[in-house]
C-alpha cells in the first residue's frame, strides 16, 4: 500500500517541480510554454487555492482535484506502474462523483489507465481550446 497524505504549503515547490519533470519526461510532444518560476506561481496561486491536493511518499506523485474534476495527476516516471496513480485517483473517486478529466490524445498510457479505472471517453477535441494546442479527450466517471 502506498502512503498518501493531504498536501500542505511545503509541498508547493516539490509538486510544481514534479509536474514539470513528468511532463518533460513523459509528454515530450508538448511545448514548453512556461518557466519553472511560472509553474511554481501557477501551483501556489491557482492550483493550491482551488483544489484538494494529495501527495504520495516524498512527492513521487500527486493529484489535484475539486468537485467534479481531476485537474492534475502526475507520478514520477521511475515510479509509474507501481500503484501510486491508482491510490491517488481512488482518493478523488472516494471524495467526488462524478469526476471528469482531460488528457491528451497522444497520452496512450493515461488513456489506458483512466479507462481501466472506469472512466469513459465523452468528447475529443482538436486542441484549439487548450494552451498546448494539442488534441485532447474528455473522460468521465461516476460511482455506480
């Protein structure tokens, strides 16, 4: 079992760094639109204020969610496929139903992961509505 806990202000910088590192390692097709400082500001000023955030271990993974939405779920590349993402996602699923989330169409591992956890695709876009301009997909899950 992987230990997770609610994030606190000391987690802002590690979470922002993990977000940046995982995106660069696992989603190399995405443009690098922001500096590390802008990422830190975004997490400090927006994500930590709007979302419930849980972290795994020494910030090897995190989830940010709010009523109806999973905004972020990232696990360090070398710790993926070990159940950390599942434990984090289950925390959001215990807290809210239904949940929606976006993922990029090229992110086949995420699509497989969310589908395996009961999320179903409800929309595809050409990417014109996201900052990266990358085609994406909207998924939804609801407790039975």
